[in-house]
């Protein structure tokens, strides 16, 4: 096993966690402090997400085709960081829109690139185990930055998040360089066993017709449509009514991230260990059941301490899917030569849901109430669960 490269890969996942998501929930806090409305913030998040969709599927194709996966990650990290720093200095509509678009496009290639590097180093046999480690380090990075941000936001304000993000991006670039390019088998990384001379016999268009891919994609689209807006909604709800709280909006947002990330670490490791025993379908069901419960709790209670049960549940669902989705795709589509392209397709559909979610939630909040928005997201999550239960069994998606 190429130990040094795997260690660098783990550290890369730790540091790039904060870079890939840009400002995340801090974007809403930052823009609220500059007198932006919830509907306007939701629109900006949606525009960035939609722009990222343009790059999602091509990103998977690029990762399958290129032998320069490390350089792609480095370039993406630099683009995200520079565009976010521009947003910090110039929080105008034009700059915010441009920064969100650049961030969305650059971030789209991070997940398939890391998946490709991981599969190219480990091969199919050890892929799921390493993905569990990747996710654990990724969540550890998010949690660590969130805890640091909770302190720095309390002392210096939300602007300190921009400095933290720049530092994480620098470390991510150093870790990417530390991965030995000779340790990556780029044929294995795309789903070809080069030692056996396996040829690519399945076209990308042929993959689009496979019903199991459609079921996975639609289920995850609805999941992220129901999930993506919940954390920003919690932060913005608190920011709009925190007068009697000891916490600042920035500290509150940092705590929401830290709680969920702390839960995701053990969940990711457990998922990687027991996925082959319990089956991906059952793991998906658990993640899908958790989501509507989470939204229902946020709907029924508005106390600031509701972040604990809500974000614990978020950690469970996200921790499971972070490992199960690439594991399922890598096993089901091995031999096609297009594993990362398939992952790009799934991420495209996930991105559709995630990018529409903030805009939908922002519109509901502006015209109804915070509780009504969370209730609506809960119903969408239940629909995703129903689709997976009905069609997942039909197409035997529990096979590993």
C-alpha cells in the first residue's frame, strides 16, 4: 500500500473540507450583516449552485480522462479562495454573484478528483475503507475550522472566517503536492483493470439509460433539495432574532457546523466498515429516514439550542451518504471505464436539488414562516424515501 500518498490524501481531505464549500453557512451570516434579505441570499446561493451544475458532469469526464488530477485540485482550491476573498472586500451584488458562480464551478471537480485519486491509489479492494477515512478526515477538518471559527467570530467577527479559509486552502495545496503521482493508477481510477486489459465497452450515453442510475440520482436530488437549505435557514433564523442570546450569529453558525461534523466522523468510519454487511440500500434508508425527522424538529421548535438534535441528525445522514454514494457507484459501475463520469452525473442531480433548495426555502420564508419552510422540506424528504424504498428494491440497489 502506498502509505505516504494515502496519508497525504487523508490530510488533503482534512484541509480541503473548508475550501470546497466556500463560506457555507457563513455566507448567509456575512450578507445579513451587510443588510441583505433572506430571499436575496437564497437567490445568490441558488445562482452559485446552478453555475456549478454546468461543470459537474464535465468534471467527471475530465477526471476519467486526465492524468493530472492533482493539478486540477490545486487550481480549484486557488479559484475558490480568490473569489471568496473578492467577495469579502466587495460584498456588492455583482461581485457576490460572480464569486458564487466561480466557487460553484471550481468546487464541482473536487469530489470526483478526490474519488479518482483514492480509487487509483487503493484499487477496488481497499477503496471503501479509504473513503471512510477520507470522509472522517474531511469532517474532522470541517469541525476543527468550525470550532476555531466559533472563537474567532466571537472575538473578531465573521470576517475572520475568510482568513481561516485562506489558510486551509494553502495547506490543501501543500498536501496535494505531497501525493506521489506515480502511486496513482489512472486506469483503475476510472474503472478499468489495466492488468487484465479490460476495455471500455460502455458508453456514457449508455450509462444514462440504466434505471438504477436514474433511481440513485433522483433520490439524491430530492434528498439535497430537502437538506441543503436547512443549515442556512437555521443560521439566518438565529441572525434575525438573536437579541437575547449570548452567542453571536457567526459563533452560532460555527456551532451548527461543528456539531454535525463531530457526528459525521464516527458515522463515516462505521459506514465504511459495515457497508458490505448491511448493504447500501439499507444504509440509504437510514439516511433518508433521518432527514424528515430533522426538518420536523426544526419546524416545531425555534429555540436556539435546537441546533443540537437537528445537527446531530444531519451528521448521521450526511456521514452515511458521504461514504455510501461513492462506494455504491464504484462497485456498481466498475468495468465501465466511467466511474467518475457516473459520479459526475449523480453529483449533477444532487447539485440540482442543493442549488434549488436555498432559493425555494428563501422564497417560502419571505412569504410564509420559518416553520412552514422546514415543514415543506420535510415533505420533500419523505418523497425521496418513498422513491428509494419502492424502486431501490425493484432494481436491487442493495447489491454491493
